[in-house]
């Protein structure tokens, strides 16, 4: 068994030990696995992520400890990034990355406070904890959670932080632990339990690294709350992460407010107003387009003469899109039952629209299909209304001329 030094002192950043076993790097794991007789490195477990740091010996340069995990037999394995594996029996000095450890202690101890606050105020038990590189989260067993409850929990949790309560570690028997009443019954059959005692606030069994006083957590900031079956997930950040997150939020809001030349607190109102303006402008645009299509349809029909009781209007646009020519075709056949519209658009995807009044003898759907496939495109539709795309704008005039020839034949 590895003697876990962090059980007794979470602030031990340097320790001496001896390499008891080395598993050289293999193809499946590019890092050497190193076992020590004792370690202050925390291995990934219980939702908390591992420490990183260095192993230093007199014969070798500092070896980077990139990952630490628990082996199946319960020992701690340190994964080393080095060309050559260190040798068994080597005396080493272990050095923990202190900034990373401090951050983990802040997040993890903050979680104890937060979980206890959710129980105390609203009887919502924590079922799991996740620590990520950016944010942490707890999953709560509750059918629902209100924004007001989130705020109240955040307030209480930060009060506990500000009161700078002591965080003590006790080793007790299972029986004693039961008598003391833990927040959450531990899932272990070990005889001895490690209890984390936040002065008059929370008592829970845990093997992680913790601060010595709640003030060292710094602050607890609750973020996204989302439904995850069967309960709810609450995202949070503590300590320096809370400051960084608040800073990033502020910069984001400032950038948004700058676009409106307003104050950050007015951003939601201004975004709402902008969306309404866009909606109104888009509606007005649609209305104008419909009017324009109506007038254009009348003009085209007036300048086209009938032949064989049909008015075949052939026209292409370089500055109008498919939506417009479709609208134009509809207006045209509504204004004149004898109209056959053969229209092209070169704005965006090169497109064709063919339309006529119901009951006309030509099958425009079949005609369009034939014309577009002959010009490297595809499309289709009904007998009376069809549309399709062409491979390039340069083909529009040719395709329309082919279609007109067929219609007039
Ligand atoms: Zn803990």
C-alpha cells in the first residue's frame, strides 16, 4: 500500500520517498508508471482530478508527473514523462504543483460547503460531484429547483466562507461515524473512515484534499442550472476560478454593451429591442417585395404579346434571388390565367422557376427537369409550378431559351 501523505496534510507540497516499482512505458501507455512507498500526490478519485508535479532524484533531472491514478490494488501510480524510466530503489523528492493543488482544494472544499447548504436550506442531497478543468458541478436529487433557491444557497455558502470556519480531518471507526451522523452515508466497508469536519456546518467522509479554513475557498459562484435525469445539475466555480469567470463574463458583457453604446446592465433590453427591430424590418421587407413583384408582374405581362392563347414571359434577373422570382411567377399567373412564366435568377444559386395556371396543357414539372438536367443541375415540381438549380449563372439564358422553344413549339 502507498502511504498517502495528503490524508494528514493537504498543504504538504514536497516529500521524500522511494521508488518501489516501475512499469516502463508501452505502446498503450506512452508514460512510465512509477510506484512510491509514500506520496503526497492526489490520484484522480471521488470526482476530484489528480495533482501534477515532479519527481526529482540526485542522478536524474526533474521528471514530470503528468497524471496520477489509483491502481486496481489500491496503490497510487504516478505517470512520468521521460525518455528513460527511473530505477527501482531510487530515493526521490516529490514536488506537487502548488497552484493546481490550491485550485483543486478550493473547488473541492467549496463543494462540501455547497452540498451542505443545499441540504440545510432545501433538503436537496448531492448524488455526485464532477471537477472539470474549467468548471465543477454537483448533481442534486430534487424534482425541481428555483432561481431564488440557487441565490439563497449561494448566499449561505459564501457566508460560511467568510466566517472562516475551521476544516478538520478526523479518523474514526464506522460505528463512531454512524453515531456522529454524516451528511451522506459512505459507500465503503473500511473499518476506519476519514471525516472532513467543517466547523458546525458539515461532516462527511471523504478522501480528498481540503483547505484548512473555509476562508481559503475564497468565494463560491453558482452558474448554470440544468435538468439532468433524474435530478438537477448545478455548475459552480470557487476561489480564483470564480474571479476569472466573473472577469470573463464582464469582458463579454462589455463587448456586447459596446455594440449598443450602452451600459452592461441594459444589454438584455437592447438585444430584445434589436430582435424586435429586425423582425419588423424583415416583415416590412417582405411586404415591399410582394408589392414590387405585383408591379413587375403587371409590367411584364403588359409588354408581352399573346400567341396561341398563351402569354409566355421569359425573363432572367442577376440582382434578384429565387424567393423573388418564385413570388413573381405566382403574381403573374394570378394576374393573367394565360400566362406561362419562365424565370431565372442569378443572385445566389443560379435558379429557374416555371409556372402556369392550373389546367394548362404543358407539363412544366417534366419540362424543368429536362432543362436543368441538360444543364448540369437538378430540380422538379408539379405540372404547374416547378423550380430547380443550374450549375452556373452563365447557363440561365440558354436554359430559358431552350424552355421557351419547347413551350412555343
Ligand atoms: Zn472532500
